[in-house]
């Protein structure tokens, strides 16, 4: 019902948003006690919608500073999105500051009061007087429904900009953004903005950029690279009168990129290496088991981050001690003595052992020196072996991640990415044979 | 040598920094492609040093907007820290904008040119002309050495503020901040600022706050709470002429807090539940093995995030399938059929099974419905059982995390925190008996 009201508001159709600013409100974020993930998330959404972003600003829970930041933001941008400061305590000042900046009285909205009552009823609790503060908004605001929490948001024209206030809880903010503001931005936008993200691994950012430099230099569709932890993505973006037209503009560019870089490609948009493996295995009715040493459960954790992994993932053995490698995976004692736990023969024996004991189609193993201590001249920090076993046999690859020897986390994440990518290639290879 | 120069600069001793702003420069961060972790890290350091923070601002790689943001920041604060925009490409504009704002010429610093040469030599490469852009700084700047990369930073007085520029790469920025700016802030600060953080779990933020409300209301030392994923921390901060004096002011407050909340306390400063367990077990020469189902390796991953875990952690079995629970942990088939995998008897059998097969002192198990799908009326999303087995016997606890049923991640993280805390209490209990 709120959505309908917003859609038919007289101001809502006039012109599209050219520029936006994001204002994060909260002392906890300002002092570094809490990481602001909202600004990045909203920016990503706005960028995909074709709205330029001018600035992010973070201020604490301080009336003067919030109001000043709001006034500055509306003087530069025509859409200002705030997160935080919508709670029931005296520190929550966002809507009051918006009223102050707009010269509007704070009034109680009956639907917001009802919403507070309903949410409290759902949790079997009784609201106190301070909870009804969340029903107060600057006069003339349109409310943003919040199905997941008590704090509704407000939209209000301030100078020539629209200000929209959201709670700081990411789960609440995201739903409200997607259900209320995103449709409004799309409705106001001239035509359709579309993005497709292609993911690559096994190639560095500069090597990848060289392959598609002509496309990176093109202005429509734009193609932008971004790299991290052994993965690179290319985002293709364009604007057109309709979504179909935008799709038609993007498709040949994506095809061209894939014809040059297809060997390194593993998926689109929110695909991860582990979700790509999950799809491949589920589609083929095949299964996987893991044997991890230096990654200590990271591969298993990543495979199970998303629901549905039980379709292909049966077990993961984190064999941290050598004794566990022998007992659980059947790695021969002599192999460990002769070559050490971080070696190609042991990586192979781990992959083969877990595949046999688990009775899966694939066995994947990782053993290495994650550091920051424990390296030797022969086996430095960053030396990692990945083993893969399937019905065709068992292979291993040696990784040299010594460039990241200062970061245990980087070595573990990159080992996982490389292991997943090697497995992916192996599965694809098997698929081509049959 | 740079440090010495800074220390003896005439401006450096005049007055302490009262307020700071952080300016993040980079289109990738503005567009949400990259999360800004630098601002939070710097803020945490500044807060610990007793410097108030007014604002964080993020702008893209745009000369006008960077310069405007710099000028605004120095009009409000007396210390402005920038990150990003110090690279060799045409998009890297920070130092040029600082020169513009200060009305200073850009000049080449011979020591910076030598630094570029040395860094390239170390990597066996040859710099191009564009790399020497990183030797250009506004005239009169003091340079900030960067042992980990080519980009040195600059410090320059602008109006009544000091501006310090840092690269965006966190690993480089942090080292430079700690080696150059932090000593300068300490030198300029009146006396010593000290913080101690106490960590609690098993108690909610509001219940904890009620217990220490009088201390939260006090102004020196200040005590500030922060909560997340089932853990709460209290930070005690004070300022005194010397570190020893500050310690003496904080100690009685910490003692008072612990006398009231000791049951929930698990460590100080960078302690985590898993590092606390690691210390306890290592100190007692005892060992732990894990049997995980819904957490899928998260507990093992967290235990091995820090080096040294091999001293007490031998293995973790991620038994995702029921068959794996039977084969690896010896969970009786009938138990799984009768009670289901998510049940108290199975949690107990898993903990007992892993302790026996691994031959460790403790076995810890987690089984539950992490969601977002797969819940039933009888076993809803968020129902989790934790099992603990030791020489004294085996116990299990039922967790109701259904309030977080929308977030698989929250259920998994909270399950891990609760499991670690239950284990910690069990270890302490055993310790008291002997």
C-alpha cells in the first residue's frame, strides 16, 4: 500500500536521479567499532541503476553534525540516502535532524504507531513510551515500510533533493531499499540500466586487462575490471530504452570477452568458485569430499556457506595432525616421514584417501605452510600442495604463495580459490571425455 | 631517519590533536566495489589515542572533489588523514590535490625517487617514467616512509590542520601509520591515553549494561559497550600523565566490572573465544577434536585462523551426511532414524564419537538447522544442539536461534560462539575439580 502511494506521488515521476550521496549515521561506525558495509552495498546498487555517486559521509550521533551533513549533501546531490539513527533511544536522531533541516514539525504517523505495536506483539513484548518515538517523522514524509523491524524509514524532499532514511541494520535496510527505493529509482530513470559481471580466475588483473584493453577503453557498454584474492571480475554496464535492448547491447561484448578469456571464466554475477562447483556436481549427480590441513576447514566452510551443499558435499576431514592424516585418510606413515606433511605425495595420498573412505566421486586435499611462522628454507611460508583424486587417477599441484607470506588469511583464501579452480577444471575435463 | 626529522620539526610539538577526519579516496570504494576497512581501522587507533573523530568522507578519483573534500575537512578538524590515490597512474591524485589546496608546487623528492628505484630493484623490475610520479610531493611536505610499497606518504600543514596522506593498501597504510603518525600523535598528546577492552558472552547487551550502568555513566574512565553475534565488549578508556597512571586508573574499574560480570568474561583486547580456548587447552596440555554438521567447518576454520592451533587441535570432522556421521563418528543408525540428525542424542553421540576416534581430551559437536530452508514445525530453522564430551561424561545443550532464521550466517556464527563458550565453561569446571 505504501508502495502504491509512493508510486503515485506527484513528485515521483518528474525527473530521474543524476547523483546520489550516502550518509552513514552512528558513533559506533565513526569510532571504528563497527564496519560500515551499508554504504558499499547501497553504492553497488545505485551504480547498477545508473545513478552517479558523489560522496559517502559518516558522522556520529550528534544533532548539529547530522543536520550539517544532510544540508551539505542535498546541496550537491539529488538523492541522499541515510542509514542508522532510527532506533528508539535518545541517540537516534536521524529523522529529527531531517525535520530540522527541512523546517518541518515532527508528527506521529498512525500507521507507524500501529507498526510498532504489531512488531512488539509478534515478539510477545510490550512497547514502552520511548518505542513510540519510532512513529515520529517530519510532517509530509512518505514512510518506507520495514517488514523486518520496528524502524520505518522516511522519504522527504529537501531543497531539490529527495532524502530517504533507512535503519542501520543491514538485513532491514536491504529489504526496504529493494522494496521501496529501488522501484522508485527505476521508475524515475530514463530507460534501463543493466550490468553483467563475469568472473575469472587463474589469470592476473593486468594480464586479463591486456587481453581486453580495447573493450575497457570503450564507452558503451563500459567494461570495468576489479581484482582480489586470486579472482578478477569484469563488469559490463549499459543503458537503453528497455531491458531487452540493454541485454542486446551487452550480449556481444560478453561473448567477445568469453571468446578471448573463456579458459579463465567460472561464472556470472553472484557466482563463487564454490557455488560453480556445487552446480557442476549437482548437475552431474556427483559427490565431493575434502581433506584439509593448512586451510583448517575453510574449504568446507565455504562449500557450506550456501544452503543446498548437502546434495554434493558429504564430508570434510580437517586432519591437522599427522596422526589424523594416517588414521583417517590412510596416508602411509613412511610418506609423512620421508617427504613431510607439506609435499606432493602427501597431498595426493590425502585426496585419494578421503575419496576412498568417503566413497565420493572426487577427493580434494590441501596441505601447506600458512604461516606466519613455521617456514623453513626448503618449505617456506606460502608453499602449498593441492591434490585431486577421481576415478581417472590422482594429481597434485604445487602453489607458490610466498608473496603473501605476511598474511595467513591471504594464503588460506588463495589456497582455497586455487584448489576450487583446479577441481573445477578437472570436473570439466572429465565431462568432456564422456 | 624520517622519524627523527619528524620528531624535531618545529611544528610537531606545539599542540595536541583535538579532532580528526578521515578522507578515503578511490572510485572503487565510492562505487561499492571495494569495502573501506581503512577508515574503521584508523578510527579505532585514533580513538585509543584519545583523538576525537568528526567525520569520514569518501570521494572518487576526481581532482575537484578531492580538493573540495580536503578543504572542508581542514576547516573542521586539526588532523586530516587520507588513504588512497597515491599510485603511479593518472587516476592517483591525492598528493597533487593536497598541493593545490595548499598552494604549493609539486616537486620531486630525491629520497622518494631513490625509494622507487630500490623497491623496483627488490622485485627485479625496472621503473617507467610514470612510476616516478610517486616521487612528486607538494613543496614543504615531510615524507612518510613506506617499507612495504613504492608509495610514500606526505605530511603537510594546511590552514591550521596537519594533513597526512597514506596509500590505500591496508598492509602498507597500517605499518606507515604505526611507525610515523602514531608516534607523532603520542608525542603531541597531553599525557597518555589507555584503553582496555573486556570481552563477555552468554549475556545480552542490555542485561550487561544494567549490571554496570553506574560505570557506563561515569566520565573518567569512560566505559563503552558494543555487542555483536552473541558477544559483548566493554571498553574502558582514560587519559593520564603517564601510562602507569592511566593503568592505575583503569585497574579498579576493570576489577569492579569483573567482580559483577566475571561469569561471562572470556578475555581482553584481541582475545577471541577460540583463542581463549586455545590458551586454556595449551596451558593444560589437553587436546580437542570437532564434529560439525550445520556449521560445516566454521569451528575448525576459526580455531585454525591463528597460528599455533596444532598444539591443541588435532582434527575436525565435517560430517555433513548421515552416513558420514555413522562411519566416522560411530553414531548409531537407529539414533539417526529415531531422533533425526538434529537432536540431543545425536549431538552427544557425535561429541563422544569424535573424542574416542581422535583420542583427545575433549570432543565438541554441533548439529542443527542453519536454514534458510529445511526447517519443519518440529525442527525449525535455528534449532541447534551442541554436544561436549570429556572424561567425566557427555552433555548436550539445545540452542534456540530462530530469531536469526533469516540469516544462515548469523545462525552459524552464533552456534560457533555458543559452542566455544560452553566448551570453555566445561574446561574451567574440570580445572576447578582437579
